[in-house]
């Protein structure tokens, strides 16, 4: 059950690129429903809603992240939800950040992402990247 949904999420993760390929922002955004949303981290993370806001957030993050790599460890699904365990990496502030996370994706009948929630240790990511975890908004320090 859910093989089609799992393949959609595998394609979505691949669109984020790797050490040699930048994320395909247009493809990533097109995989969301028009009113789809991304909760950057649970709990209390910002919720980005709608394709234009999603595009802006991804492009904002790409101003300080030089590469991303979504390392799929496990995947499971039912007819509307896909859950992934990942070992991701990205480079920020000249440092490679490696972190474990869980993500839950909900898809509509057309296979578009309606909701994406990520669960990870924000303080570990901040420590590895040299950011101040007390000032984080998304993954970037807020302006003073």
C-alpha cells in the first residue's frame, strides 16, 4: 500500500539535489498543492503556506545553504501519508551539518503535497552550523 505515494516523495527528495546539483526549486514547488504547507520544524516552527511562499522560503534558505542532500533511511506509507526517516546533510556557514530527522507528508488525490512536517533537533543543527539557536527562525538567525 502507498507505493505510488512513496515514489512521489522519493522524487521530491531527489529534487533537493546533492553535493553537485542545486535543488530544482521549480520542481519542488510544483509538487505541492496550490495551498500546500511546510512546517519547518515541529513544534513551534514557522508554517509556510502556498506555492509562492514556499518558493520564497526555499530561495531564502538557498542564500546561505550551499548544498543539500536528503538521505532516505526508511519510508512507509498508507494511501495519503508518507513518513520518512532521513539522514540529511547540508552546508551552512562553511560547515557540513549532518542531522537525523523524521518527516510526514500528506498528499491529495492528485499526488500533490498538502502538508509537510519535519521533526528534528533544532539545537543540534544550530550547534553544527555555528548559529545561535535562541535566534533561529527556520534555520537562519533572525536579524538583530
